[in-house]
C-alpha cells in the first residue's frame, strides 16, 4: 500500500481538506470553522487554543489508517483525548445517525408498496443498532469517561482516595475493555443487506446516499474505536497501575 | 427475450418427417437455435436420454409412443425426471397425467405461444439454479437462527450435531456477509423464509 503523505503544523488547513475531504467532520469536531483563508493548521489551532500536535495526530491517523501513533497519542493528557472522543459521540448521535435515519424514512415513504415491508425491516434493524450505539456511547460518557478523568486528576495530584482505590480494584478499565463490543458489525450487516439483498427500489438516489453515509459513519466509528482501544485504554491501564503503586508505597 | 437465443439441446421424437421439419421451422420462428437430436422410435429416445447430459428439451409426437401414451411417458420421466417435456397429440387422445400438450389441430398463435412458454419456463428455473445463495439445509438452519434458537436447540430440532449447525452457520455468514443474528433475521424476512408474525410467537 502506498504510504500517504502526512500533514505537519505548516500544512495549510485548506490544502488538508482539499487532499482529504473525509477530514471535514474531524476538523469540525475541534471547533474549527471555515473561512480560515490560507492559514496553516498551527495558526488556526493557536488562535482557537487547540493543541496543534494533538489535532495533527488525530488528523493524520484518520487520513492514513496505517499511520497510528499509539505512543505519541498516549502522551497527551487523558482529558484531551476524552474531549475529542466526547465530541465524536455528539457528532454520531446528533448529526450522523439522524441523517441516516432521515434517508431511511424518506425511502420508506417513496418505495413501491411491495418493497415497503423490506424498508420497514431495514428501519427496524437500524433502530436496534441506533439504540445499542446510544447505550454504548452513553455508558462511556456517564461512567467510563468520568472514571478516567478521576484517575487523571489523581495522577496530577499524586494521591489516591479510598473510593477511587476501591473502584480500581473492583471495576477497572479492564471490565470496560471486555464489554467493549464491536459497534461496527451491525453496520456492516446493514451494508450487505442493502448492497446484496434489498430488492430494487424506486428511489435509487436515496438508497445510494444512504449507503454512502453508512460507509462514512462506519469509517468514523472505526477510527474512534481505534483511539479508544489502542490509545485510551492502554493509557488508563498504565495510570491505574501507577496509582496502585503510589497507594502501596504510602501504606 | 434475449435468453431465448441461447443454444439448447432439443430432442424431436417423431416418425413423421413433416412434423419433425415443421417443429424445426417453428423453433427458428420463436428464436430458439437448438442443438437438435432427431429420434424415430421410443427405444432410440431412451438410449439418447441415458447418454446425454441434462437437460434435454423433449418434444414428442404421439406416433412414437406405442399407443400406450401414459405409460411410455412415465417411463421417460423415470429415466430423466428433470427434462421438460411437451407432447404433440391428436385432440381426441385424452391424457390424465399432468404434462404439457399441443393438439395437432391448434392454430398458429396457440402453438407458438405454447412452445415459447415451454422454453421460457425452463429458462427461469435455470437462472435460479445458477445462483443459489443458500442450500436448502442452510435455509433450514437460518430459519431457526432467525427465530432465536440456540445451536443446541437447532441441532435437536433438525436431528444434526451441534458441530454441523456451527458449520452451517459459518457458511451462511460467509455467503451472506451478515454476522449478527438481527441481521440474519432481517435477511430471512426479506426472503420470506420466516413470517414476522409467527416469529414473535
């Protein structure tokens, strides 16, 4: 596979988007808006108070799936990683999922009667997926991420209270890792159901758009899961271990 | 229809040269380019059926059937049950068996229609045969999976071992590209393998 050129702080942000339009939502997640003229990514990030190296690592890992800078990403504060992951959660639930839902709904309204049943089936399947994804993301937002932030704070303070100590012993990140099931499998099934087995529909364009959006969502979630599994979780495990050591040394 | 121009093997069995020639002409009129076999007796036909690879389209004229029409036809069906068969007969001959017939006194358009359909029907079966996604047994397993049965339950119900169930499931997933049970259920419903109403029971 050809190695893709990686971006550096001096890359113009406009060039980055021209080279890889899939990065549009990623850049949006950092709170960057269009109209940045010929500014480099470093300039734009500095203006917005964004950590440019972190943004670059995310952009590059998204741009080239072979480039995955586990080690250097792990050096960034957990808070920064979590902020990014949370904003992707928002993007999925508030933007991407409703968008896909809208396509399916429109298709349901526009198919021939004999195909209506089939789209309804797809809709039901997607709703199941949606619910699973929502629960999964909510669990991360409400339980996993706060726990990681607690650990991060404890690391900064260099001390660990009893409550957190108990939690590390009984409900460490490993539990979450084990239950971290693959969110993409169902999306992949949905793709194949549409590509291979859905009888021809009248609204071809709608169906094509639907499929494209599913592919995009899938790619995005894949990158997201990578960051969680290969960066965040190993980082948290390391911190948990250190905190336990601190505790033992004190006793 | 495009597929009508496909070459196929056709047997014309008749003692009567005028019939044989007439059938050939009609076939070219309806756009069939056959690989033809002429036979003039029922024994010759049976020999041919045993030798030739399937499928053969059989066009039989009553005159070679030794007066015992029904029995002879059932003998032919025994040798090659999959061959489509059509019988040309006198309108007075009545036949109980369920086979396609053309009466000698039928008019042009009826004869053309019947022969065209004769070749077309087989054709549809052909195209289905060419792309079976799942085998019958895999379909059986899929239905049970879609209804939410566990491997052990499926094995008991279909009288096969758990390993066989697992193998079927692996093959199903590979062929369809669908991994989750929910996805397989949707597939089964899209294809009407299971009834959503019953599935909920």
